[in-house]
C-alpha cells in the first residue's frame, strides 16, 4: 500500500487528515472512491496513533471532481480494532 496524506492538521488534542482524490489515474468510479481508498485510512491512523496515542484522530476523503466526501473519527480506545483491521487487509493482499 502506498499513499500520501495531502493535508495533516495537528492540534494539542487531535490529528485531522484530509485526503483529496482527483481520480485522474484510476478507473474507479467517483461514487466508489470511499470503498476504493478505505484501506489507506487505518494505515494512516495507525501511523499517527503510534506517534501519539493520546490524540483523537479524524480523517476525511474528498473527491475533487464530485460531491463525494467520507469522514472517519477514531479515538484511543479503537487503536486495537484499527490495528486488527489493517492486519486483516494486509493478510488478504499478501495471500493473493
């Protein structure tokens, strides 16, 4: 999995990730963007929560070519679940 966080806002108590998707290099339909890019969100969450597990984490995926936006919020209690979700995704990819 490869990805870049387009915008990361850091405050004393939270991280806010904003990812813009142009869909210029993909055959994915705009309406399918949230599902297509869903694996990036737990990866970003784990990376940031490992750095500072006490901050809340919010992420949003925004399409630049249509009104598609999806928002996610995590808190520290969800860290183990997010880690497990990402591990499952990695296993599925490596088995293929």
